C-alpha cells in the first residue's frame, strides 16, 4: 500500500510539473497616465544564489522633459546585492537610477542573495516630467 501511495504521489507531481504553465520569472507591470514600469525577478536562483533581473520604464507621452528609471531590491533575512550595491538584513537597497530623454529605458543584471533570505522583492519606478507635472508608475514584486 505504501508503494502504491508513493507511486501515485510521484506520478501526480511529475504530471503537474510537466503540464503546468511554464514561467521563469515573477512579473509586474503598472501603467498610469501613459507611464509604464515593468519588473521581472527570477523564480529561482542559480548555484551562486544569483538570478537575472529585468527592469523597464517607458512613456507614450510626447514632448516630455525627461524619464527617470529607478530600481530597488528589498530583502527579509539574509542579504541582497546587485551591481556592487546591496543591503544586509531586512531592508531596501539604495537602488539604481538613470535619467534619460529617451521614451524607453531598460536595465538588467544579476541580483544575488546570501544567508537565509525569506523574501526578495523588487520595485521599478518610472517618473516622467511633462509640462509642469511629474507622472509616476511603480511595479512591485
């Protein structure tokens, strides 16, 4: 009976994994007032506890002054670092910012964790200066 239950459990698990929708990352997208922010964070890390993140900022507004792209990571437990900037324990990294006059900006790279990370989050914020206003969209994972 134990063998039958074990085989049934293994069969169910393998079928679930085989036919489950395949996705490789957590994804978040937020669009407000013609401003878009996107964040992708991998489900799993490699053997070095690292994974490739992707961040994207864009606008469809014309005649805007500048687009600002800002990416931060937050960790609960352990520590997280990317591009030489990191945070230890629970908290949020100082982040990465870039201003451009282009309608889109894309950044990617490795984010690495160490210790026992219970949670790793990511936030991409897009600010667009248009006329005398600033429009903002933030995608959070």
